[in-house]
C-alpha cells in the first residue's frame, strides 16, 4: 500500500490524458490568457500511460479517474481506456459532455462513475461561460439524459459556483436532480494561475447550503463520496452534494494522487510540487525503480494545502493538471 508520512493511504489516481479541451471556460482559460499547451512530444503515449497506471495499481491503487482537458479528445482514447479497464480498479471518467453521447455505447457497463462538468442550465449563459455554442449545451444535456436512459450508474454533475457568475442557479440545479438519478455537486471556486480567482468570488459551502436549505430539506447521506458532503431531498431521485476545498478542506482524509498528461506525479492539487515520471520512463527505468520513486515521493505528500493562494501562482493551470 502507498502511505504518506501522516498515515494516509493513497489508493486513488486521477490521470489526465490531455491538456487540450474543446471549450474555453472563462474561469479555466480566460480570454487573453496564454494557455501554453504541453508540447506533443512531452505527452505520455498510450503505452506509457498504461504502464504507469499498472505500476500504481501494483502499489495498491484501487480507483482510477480519467480526466483532461477533455479526455475524449485524445485520438487513442479507446486504446488507453481498454488497457486500464482490464486492471482490477474502479474506473471513472470526467468529461465536459460535448462529445460524450457517441462514446456512451462503448463506456456502458465499464464505468464505476461518470462525471459531467456543467456550470449553468442556461443555453445563453453556457455559450458565454464556455466559449462554446448553445448547440453544445444541448449536446451535453442529451448525453446526460441518454446515459441515464442506458442505466449508467448515478451520473455526477460537477458545478463550480462563482459569485456574480452562476450562484443564482443553485436552486435550478437542485431541481435538475428531482427526476434524474444524478448527484449535483456544487464546488467552491479554487485559485489557479490566470483564472481570475478572488476571495470575493468564492461562494462558501455554508452559504450554498443555507440558500438551498430555505427551500429544500437536506438530509445527510453517509459514505456516498470521499470528498463531497451529500444530501437527499424527500421525493427526489437524485442527490445534492458540496465540495468545499477552501472552507471545508478534506486534507486529513485525502487519498488522491494525480498523473499529469506529460507524466508528472502531483501529490496535491493545490501544490506546485511534482515528480517527473516521464523522464524516468524514457531514461530506461524499470518498473521497480519507478515504484520506488513513487513511494519516496508519496511519503512527502503535504499534510494540507497551506498557503493556497500564494502557491496558486507557482502551480500549473487547472487544464494542465486535470479535473
């Protein structure tokens, strides 16, 4: 098992397949902000991704999530997916949903959880937030509804809540869960380089719950998620959850590691510290050497995301880390 110096067991790996995305969300890649995509020769190949994931699984990783950018944009997505799906792990996927519908038949019955990022239920606002089109918005909704019709496990909707941006849609998203087997998860806005973050734009989980609680009775659900605090509402098919990475951090029980699209191991989402595993692969390291490097790095996983705002300027952009 992978354990850090604080005794936390690290059994969850989030793997970014690409830093490319078919949307330009204003809080992720703001207009005028240089993106600086990873050079193609520095991206992990499909074989390198599969090999590294196998090494992590041999160290006790039990859950793998594929992220991006937009992971479905990767041309060899199925090669990577098929290879990892054969491993003894719970395999999950996070997507913006624009391309999802065409992938659903191949994903059916092979995912533990499907997460779709959606920050508004207004087609007009969607186009403004994402740089996409209203047609893209309806593609996302169609993909969500189709996944539910195909009996996918409970679909999670990831909604980043930003003051002056979309906090007026909290109740609309709650209603979205009335007749759908979805878990709508409201996420606090986190700081990353160039994403326009400010403390005044953060809507704390406590405030979100207070607003929603005026209209809906929230009953806690235990054990559904490792990071989200989830609630049922009487008469609703779906759930509502809250992820308070800033005001209610879950660092004490964090079980996550991240592998970036260019093969760097990140020990904490909000820390700039990384270990370059791609370089080891291409320098001829064998699996045992890579295992030892991972174990050494994991031992120094930080206790918490201290100095979050200051660290943000030294960190990667969110799109280059993975959702």
